[in-house]
C-alpha cells in the first residue's frame, strides 16, 4: 500500500437528496479517524468552495452534532451547479484549485454528486495527474434520478422511490373517497430517465397505485393516452396517472412544452427546465372528458423526504462515503464508489465496487426496456424485484419537540485558522 499523508476535502454538488449527507458523514467520519489524513475540510457549495477558498474545518465540529448528518436531508455543506470547462480550453479554475490544494496540503479529494459531479471529479483527477500533483480523487455517487451507469443503483434513489410509492398510495386513498368521478395526474421528477416515476409501480404492486405510468424511455402519444384514460374512467369513474416530467412525443418534443415555453429554456449544463406537465395534462383531460381532474406535482418534496427515508438507503449511502476514504488511503484514485447487487440465500446483498470516473461521467442509465409492460404504460415484475429490496427499513430519527433534529454546522473557516 502506498502511504500518502495529507489533508482531505469533500464537496457536495447537484440536487439534494435525503441521504447525501449520510454519504458525506461516512466520508468525514472515516477520514477524521484515519491516521494518514491530517485534516478534514468541507468545501462550501461544492467545487466553488475550493476555488474561492471557502473551506471549513470538519474536525472543529461537535461529533454528536456531526452525527446528525446521517438523518439530515439536503446538502449540509451546500451545493452548486457549476460546470468546469475542459482544462485545455481554460485552466483558470484548475489553477485556483491546485493553488488551494497546495495551500492546505490537500492530498485527498472526495466529491459527492451525480452525473455532472462525476465529470467535475474526473476533470480534476486528470488535471492533477497532468501537473504531477499527487492527489487521490474519488467520486461518491448520489442522485435520486438513479441514472449513473455501471452502479446497480445510486444513493438517494431508494428513499425518493419510497416517498413516491408511499405518496401514490396516499393519493389513491384520497382520490377514491368520493362517489363522484375524478382523474388524477401526478408529475414525478425525471428528465431523461424514468426511475423515479417507475417507483409509483410499487404502489400499484400493493393494490393502490396509478392505472397508467409513463416514463421518458418511451414515446408518449397524447391521443393514445387520452383514449386509455377515457376507457379506464368509463369503467371505474376513477383514473390515476403517473408521468415523468421529461416525457416526449415521437418527434422529441417535451409534452410539457405543449402548454408552456418553460421546457425551451436551458440551465448551464444544457438541461431543459421542466415542470407544469401535470397541470397541463389535467386541464387537457378535463376538456377531453368533462370529468373532474386534478394535477399534482411532487416537485422538491420527493428529493428530501428524510422522514420517509429507506434505512437500507441510509446505510448504503454511509458505506459509500466510508469506502471512498478506505480505498483512497490504500492508494486507489480516479474512481467512483458504486454498488453491485448479489443474493445470498435469496436475500438481497449490496456490495461496494469501484468504477472508472471517465466511464461514469456524462453517461446515463435508463430503465431497461424489458421492465415495461407491452403497452409501455406500466412496469412489470422485473422492476418490482429490482426496487423492492432497496426501500426496506425505517430510520429511527432523533427528534425534539416532535420534530426532526437536523445538523447545524458551526462552519469554522479554514482560512481564518491559518
């Protein structure tokens, strides 16, 4: 094993989840306990915290308070959506990062995020190698979208899936209480992959979920959709539909753009800004059927529902952060910690594995075609078997006055201690 002594820094990036802090805590706690890591810093607001020298001393935090990260949703260190350009085009950011690494003798860099975050991780790793600065770089995955390739699943997905399935079961109870007819459309996050919307099938598996489920993996035909809704409504006077925000027609047009120009705008990564799909479809169906309709957008609620988190997800997320430090201090770099699934005596087992950052960055994993039903408006047992083990267990959340206790970091700036 190659011994490398120096400080470590961890940053968080991208959209929040219920368990991203569990991963960060796994990393921070393990790093603080490692004899080869001299200091542990947290980068405020992701890579921008490194660039702007906004690092905090994680060793200055109260250990008991820090442990609350494991049950605290969102990103305790702050997040960002900042895209590093290739260093061949502009080295400015990379030069600042290297300067900060040298200033604090940072020899371990951990980045906790999704697709774009793994791209950032990969670029920094390659730049440090090019400059001959020894720094071990590890990506710690997170994304409720579950669309990172190679890994069986992503930390954060299971808790969001559990919340979505639970919410769909509750919506079902509400929608079926009156004798009057009603069509309900529930919009779930998912721009290019339908993993989150597919989770609503878990509610259907329990007998109280949506009648129709539409994901971005399949073309959406509004006329076929309307006919199916009419058919179901004619039989039962009730119809519940789950739709991914990113569903498109056969020509690649977002269905949300049928009723809004929002989908035409882009963020810094070139991603379309979506939303309003449920409202549009509810209004459209009201016009087409004359029935009472309701559009529900789960929106941000599905990202940080720590009260409904999967205990399996929390523990696996913590283990991902811990493994990143353990592997890095053993001499491994330029990898992302991922998960491989196995079964022991018929029981689900999650195994930690490593993936090349260059292979993971900017690639997306879709819901397999064979997990959809023949008409592409629902999921089959293949998906249920995949998702069900991930949502098991409830978190024994510490509370105060009946409300959850979340971490409140002191955030002692490293530069003030210099």
